[in-house]
């Protein structure tokens, strides 16, 4: 099974930073309605810092270590997590489409998010390099078409 | 092309749709402005009606609709998968019906022809069968389902003769109507109506009742609420499944039922993705269950509750015979179902209890003055949660009819004292997810989520707290390939 590229951790750290900043700013703005906004500033800052430290030191490395995927001839397997372990198997023949997308954060690290769609559901691989994304897409779509013709 | 318009009564249908969009301005504007908006919507409905044209030819259905942007749709009759005739009681004198047609397209392409003459409905059926009798249909559909008797071959002409016929006997129908959980729906969701009835009761009857029975009048009132709800639910089920009739033609199932709204639905067998056998606690005790189908490209779709029922009630003893006649592709022998684990019963209870305690705490925090009431509700709720957990534990089981990809997977789960067994083939499963936390690893348990294609998306069947080796066996079975 293959791990995600290590640069995805940088993307996640930036994502965390922007989410924290955004939510703290919103709560701070809202807290201007209260009389004692300095107190609230302290509370928000410390909660934000705590969440940030927790995610940075524990969650991001944890997610990285345990997010794996593998593409075989007849199925795609995706594995996530350790404390709560989730393994999914999708037969290639059931795959309708493979979508690749890239937001600004992923773009800064030259990474892509791959989304494998079956009829009505989708499974994502959080980040892969450009060459990997093309390879996955081509491989899966070719195998998918072969499998469908074979049935 | 010789086209037709829908019946003018359909203007009301179009008006209803535009009212849903325009009801807000009506409420706020009111008066002259409101009436003006209503007039505009009426005009639009009339224009839409005038611009809705359709034609049924020997090999296709042609529809043109739209006021500003005109849209044309051509549907080859050969690609139809479902033909649904719906006739309300008040349309019978006009001899009109509503036709809903679905093809195998990925987006569950639905054509709805409201208020067409019944003769048109018959014409569609005739041309449909004629079209199928002709040349070979192209087998390039991406959603072909491999059924165990290989009936996904569309090249063989399908005959119109009835292969099997089934009607429910009155006694079973009575039991079915009397044992539904729908009564709870009427008691809980429509308190307005029961309260109105009770108010009448309170004003006229209560003084007399109190005079006779004293404080027992409260008990009688509660009893009467349930009685009224029971009668309403009983009648509503009888009306919904009145004159239920199921027939099977080669490759099709046709079922019809209903008193005020008569429905006739014809479905293509190879669209069936799975079968659900459903029974609540009372019906299980009586040996009855309902049979539902999970289908591709259907009007409903996301939950098992909303699947079209093919059979509202059948006796357990009759099931084998029925299955061989109507669902011959299901294996005859039921597999050995896995043994439930004691620990899962405790975990179901623990999860429910934690949720109840959380809700109780939040409610107490908000409404501290009602803490006694909340505490009583909690004390009553916990034994119910325990009962539900034990019921659920005994009915969370899986079974496999074989070890190849021809095998069928039987999944039994339960939710709120309604137990369901889902029968699905390897090819009809879209994906499986195996889930296990570190604590579940220690107690050798696992969750399994099976995705089955349904409607435009899918149905997720969650098997929780299964024995880990059983779950692993199913997961490994799914990961094998020919």
C-alpha cells in the first residue's frame, strides 16, 4: 500500500492555520458585541492555540501515517486511520468516474486530490503528485472500461 | 408528427408547482398585489400547458415543453425500464391517469405525463412490447446487472404472457394493517388532530366520563387516542394496498394496488439490485413480513424505508413458494447466519444510553424547572433502550450462500424494533468498508458498511458490532475476483 506524498502535511498545516485564523476572527468580531472583549480575546486565543497545537503535533502526523491506498488490477483499496481503522474496497468495474481537483493550497505544493466515483458515492485520496494523478486516472479508467466490457 | 396536449385539468398541476415557488410573495404581498401575482402564475401555468406537447409513436415517445426555453425529449421505447400508471379516484370518471416512465440512464431519467387518457397508457404498453419483440436491443448499458440466471441478455424477445400471479388474502391483509407502527406516526406526528378530537371529547364527553369513572378518565382518554390513531392507520393501509395484485411476465414484475390512488407499476427485473425482507416486532411474532426491492434509477432511492413495496405482507410459510415464482434468482437455501455477540448488545445499549443522558443533560440545562419530568422520561427511556439493544443484538447477523462471486450476501439488521434482511449479490454491491477501532480490535468486533446501488445514488447498509472474523470473511469474499 502506498502512502501520500510527504508535502501533503504542509498543505494540511496551512489548511489548519487558515481555518483557525478564520474562525478566531469571526468569534472575535462577534465578541465585540460583548462588553468584556479583552477577556474573550484571551479565551479565544488560548483555545485556538490549544486546538492548533493538538492538530499540528498529533492529528496531522497521525493522518499522514495511516492514510494509504493501493490500485490493483481489479480493485482500489483505501485505508484511513489507526485508532478507528477504515478500509474500503471498490471493484474497478463499479467505478463510474475518476475526478481530479486542485485548490490553491494543493496547488502550492503541486498536488492533486483524486476522487473515485461509484454510482452515487465517492471515495477520495487526499493528495497525489501530478504524474501519479494522471497515472491513477488512466489506469483506473482503462481497467474500468475493460472490466465493463468483460461483464 | 401527430402530437397531443395533456388534458386541461393538468393546468392545476402546473399551477401547484408554481405556487410552491410563489407562495412566499403571496403571503407577504397579499391583497391586490397578491392577486396579481396569482394571475401571473395562472397565466404561466396556462402557457406551460399550451406548450406541453407529446406524441407516442411506434418506437419512441416525443415530448416538447417549456414556455421560454423549449426543450425536446426523445425517449426510445426500448430503453424504458419502468412504466408507472397512477390514477386518482376522482380522475376515474374522466378516464385519465398519470404516466411516469423511467429509463436506465444514469440520472434516472423520469418522464411524467400528467392527466393523459388511459388509452394513451395502453398504447405506450403495446408499442413498448412491440418494440421489444423486434431487433436486438444494444447491450451497451453500463449498468447491466448480472443475475444468476443470466437474464441480462436483452436480445431474446420477451413474451407478454403472465408467468405467475399473486393476490393477498384478506386475513393476512387485516393482520398487516393492524400491526403497523404507523399508529405511532399518527399519535406522535399529528398531535394537532388528536388534540382537536380530544378537545371535542373533553368538552362534551369528559364531564360524563369523569362523572362515571373519576380519575380513570385520564386513562380512558389515552386509550381513546391510541384507538383513534389505530383506526386511522388501519384504514390508511387498507386504502393504500387495496386490491393488491402482483404478476410476473418474462423479465418483468407488475404490481398494482390502491383505492383512492390506483398505482400500476411495471418494472424490469434486471434493475433489481437487492431484496429487503422487512418486519416489525409484532409481525415477526405473527410470522409475517413485507418484501421490498432496491432498484436502479427509481423515483425514490436513498433509504430502505422509501423503496417501492412489491409485497406488503406475506407469510413466512409461503415465502419459499413465492420466491421460486417471482424472484427465482434468489438462492433457494438460506445461508447459515452468523451468531451475534453478547458484547454488541451491551455496546448498543451503552451508545443509546449515553445519547439519552446527553439529551437529558442539555434539556435540564435549558429548562431546569422541568428536571423532574426529564428525569422521569430518562428513567422510562433507559429500559426501552435496553430492550431495543437486546432486540438489535439478536438481529445483527450476516450470511453468505457461497464463496464465489455468484454467491448472495444476507444482511440482517434492525432499527427501532423493525428488523430487515437484505439479500444482495456480489455484483450488485458497489463497495464495502471495514471499520474497526483499537478498542473493537481488543474485543474482536468490527463494523461493515455495504453500499448497494439504489435510485440515483445508493443505499448504505451498516452492520455494526459484528464479530470481527465474520466481518473479515465477508470483506475477503468481496475482495476476490474471477
